[in-house]
């Protein structure tokens, strides 16, 4: 019989706390059980397995991120909102970079984020059929920079990362404004 203080939502929140404290790699059923003060077997009345727990955690993070992004209309606004989230929650940001179950990609918050990314490209005159490639490029540029920054990979230099961030977004803007389908070979 499930314990009254355990629920899928409560376990998801506890998993988020665990990730914030110890990083995404620390998430396991046994670590979660220890953090909520129960035996590991007790969790299975509320969560199917670790993959289901990870999916629930990623869904919660996507909701938080979608709320942070809000209705960002431009690529720069969207990127800055993502940066705000990544800097405030580096371990959660790292968690969403991990593989996602296919069903999670269609989760409403993830779909909302995808729609915002596509919408933010409206300022660019992309050739027919190039949107998916431009979205991948923009997402990889933003996510890559934020993953490095969140992991303190730039901490060895004195220069502020704000300047580098702004230049990266300027370069992304230029690349999208001059997007071509020419084969580089």
C-alpha cells in the first residue's frame, strides 16, 4: 500500500532536489529512497522505474523552462531566457541534455518550447525546408554554450561571459540571416 506522504509528484520534487544538490548523475532509485527516508522498494508503488522517474523529472524541468521562456518573441529573448534558467539551475539544465524518451518530446511543455524556438526564427528568411536545420543549429549553439557556462568551463578566464554570450548570439543571428542551402563540397 502506498505511503500517504509519497506520490509521483512528491518523488519528482524530491528527485529535483537531489539533482540540485548532487547533480544529474546522482539520480538513482536508491538515492531517491534515502533522500525521502524509505526503502527503495517503496518507490515502485509510485514510479515504474528509473526511466519513468527521469522522464517525470525532465517533464518538470521542461515546464519550468517553458515558464521561464514565457512568450519570448525573438531568438535573442528566447536564448536569454534559457540562459537565465541554466545559470539559476545548472544541474537541471544538464539533466535536460540527457537522452529523453520519445514520448517526452511530445510532452506539452517540450512542445511549447519547440514552438517558441520555431517562432523565434520568424525574423529570418530561411529557404523552404530549412527550418528544422536552423532550429537544430540554433538549439545546439545555445545549449552548447549554456552547458559549458553552467559547468563553469569558462571560469579559468577573468573576462566576463556576458560579452562572449552576446557575441555568440550576434554570430548566430548573422548565420541565420545568411542561411543558404548551398552544398559546401
